[in-house]
């Protein structure tokens, strides 16, 4: 197993830098009692920081369903066993170390001692087992990422043993990502997790405690003085709820918020270039914007129709007009960030409107009196520049004789209509397909929660299952190239933009997550303060 672990680290390093299985908790320089050394060096500890979330949280249950509005907030209230930092780095969190068994079938986590929930109750391994067992049983948002766990044992309060169905080189990455925050068993066990009152009054183990939520205005957190690790430097952390990019930009430029908490809006991507008052960071994300089809609709069961859409959409034009120079127009069936895995023989087609119309006619469609082969509706939720992107796609496919109506809605309404009830024809969404390359499975494997299309291909499923067991890099690359070939032939999704990110951090802001990606989660503000 030592050889397997060595190769595992090499494989994961292609998508992230893996924080190994040593001691050290959340890292950082600490004084006794877990207090940061900032208190003894003139760093202010009574500040209120104003951050941003892009929409009202639907709840503060961090695992029940995907909720982009709650995501940055929950990373400061809750902890995971391991956590995903900026630049896809994985850091230890509630686990102070972990190791695999010799045969790769067991994964053991050793937990920090003395951790307490915000209500004072002790945190134990039983909370971990209850969280993951319940997420699997109730099919919470990212239950797919836990599907290789056969069972969980708790030999003592500080040890968690996961028995795996097969060796899995991706599981550490998956546990660091979305929907894997540990929740308080003593407050949730025996209740309806969907309606539990603590969904609106969260109790975590994190560096900040929940104080108040004002719908459409802000969420307020305060420093957890009994935090088990390095205490937060700021006393109060507020998240302003700002959904409009222009409003957000004005607030940032006017000093009303301390950070954008996301990339620079595309319309302002180059506004600050050369400004010495900011530090800039950029990265190629593992997040992709794409469209997909409801395969219960007979029209979209015909691969020629899906191919026609791929031929009609101008990915380059979509990127030119909406991305602000960040990322790239999609060319491949998997994220461009996984450079070693990209299959040159499985690229998306170049735009060809005439060929798109030819395929529609081969599929039996003729133009109606209005000049359209078909009339369809695209359901999408409001997110940044998506309304503009949808309008470009609408114009693209119109040129190929497709009448595309756009139905933009709030994320909660979209989740109910599209994700839960599958009541749609075409939908547009974006999604993180990492941290490990196996993350693509959540979009295309049979029965996974984000497989909106209802797509199913047994050959692809088998390859995806095989991919997570392969520790040899060459074998793994070959497996995922075969996966791309099937995806290209079937087109269950049509990637449009591989999203990249450009960040601007004010020089007075210190200890930002982007700068401490080897210590914090991606939106964790434990070490953040404003230099005075």
C-alpha cells in the first residue's frame, strides 16, 4: 500500500497540491490556547470585515442541497475532515492526520482532541459517522461523492474508519469539497433534516458563530472564542447579499465591502490593471458552464439533434462576449485544467451552422411557417452574466433554425423545476468538476445528482468506476481518454466555457484565503484582517 499511496499523491498532484497525512491541524503560528500570534504583534482583533455572497442562502444546512448563497458563509461556521483551499489545495481540518490500509480498502482519520460545537457540546467521531451515513441514506446533495463508502466505524471518539467498496484514489479530494461538512448529531438525529430549525440557526465547530440573517441584506457571524484551532483575528464577519455584478463592483470600489469574494465581474475584468493598490491572482478553474438536455424528451434522444446544437453554438463568441478574458472557450469534454488527460481526438466540433441544419433535416425536421425546425425552452437561474450568455446562445441557434425561449429564474426555483422535478427541455448551468478528474462523473454517470439529462451509458459507467481505482498515472490517463471518446460521441452535455478566475485583493487586506491556500478553505477568513 505504500507504493499505492506514493502513486496516489502523484496522481492527485496533477489537479491539486495534496496536504499530506502529517500532523499540524489547520497550520499557522499559534500561541498557547490556539490564539493567533497576531494579538501579540499589533494586529487588530476587534474589526468587522464585510464580505459578499451572491444570493440569499436558502438555509444554512451545509450538506442538504447545493446552495451557492450559503457556501462562503458555511465555510466559516462548519468544518470538514479535510478542506479544499484556493488553487484546489487540500488541507487538514477536523482530521489531524489520516492513512490508508495496506490494501487500500480502509481509510482512517485521526481527529483533533477537544473540539466543541458552538453550543458547548463535545464533537466526536459519532458526528462524522452520523453525517455521512445520513447523507448517503437521504441522498443529500453530494451523496454521489460518498458512494464508495461501504461502512463507517468509530473505535473511539477521535477515530473514524471508512471501509471502502474498492480502493479509491479520489476520495480525499471528494471529502474536501462540497456537501461534506460535519453536522451536529445531537441537534439533528431523529428529526426531519430538511426542516430542522437549526438549518436557519446553524451550530458548527468553525472559527465563527452564527449571529443573524437579514433576508436580502446580510448575514452576521462572530468570532468563536472557544475555537479548537487558531482563533479568528476579526471579531465580526458580515456577508453582504449582493446579486448584481455592477452593484457589487460599485460597493467594492467605494470601500463598502472588503472583498469581492469571487472573481472580478467580466465587465470590469481589466479596470484595475496596473493599479498598485491591489494584488492580482488568476487561475484556470475546474468549473465549466454548459448546456444539457432532458433525455426523456424524444427530440433529444436523437444524437443528431444534440450534435446540431453543438455545431450551432459559437463557444468562442460566447467566451469573447461574456468571460472578460478569463478562462477559455470549451474545446474538450473534460475540464481544461486536467491538461495531461485531454484527448485531442475527442474535441467539440467547430461551429458550422449549415451542418447543424443538415443534421436536423436528417433527423426528420422541416422548417415551419416561421422558419424554425423546432421550438424549445432553456431554463437557467440568475448567476452573474448568464442572462447575457443565454441571449448569445439563443441568437446562435436561431441562425440554425432553432427557436430558443429563455426562462431565467432564481436558483431555488430552478432547483425545484429542473433538478428535483426534471421539468425542463434544455438547461444551462455551471459546475465544479474536480478537485480530482473523477469529478466529471457527477455530471454524466447514471443516477448521479447533477446528471440533469438522465443520461445513462453502461460502458461509460464502468470506465468511471474503474477510473477511481487506478493509481498508475498512465493507466488512469488512458481510462479517462476512453471516457472522453464516449462523451464526445453521445454529447450528454455541451461545454461552452471553461471558467477561469481573476481576483483583485486590496493591499490593506491581509491573510486572505487566496494568499493562504495551504491553511484555509477557499472562503475561510480565520486569518483575515484589514491593516490599519
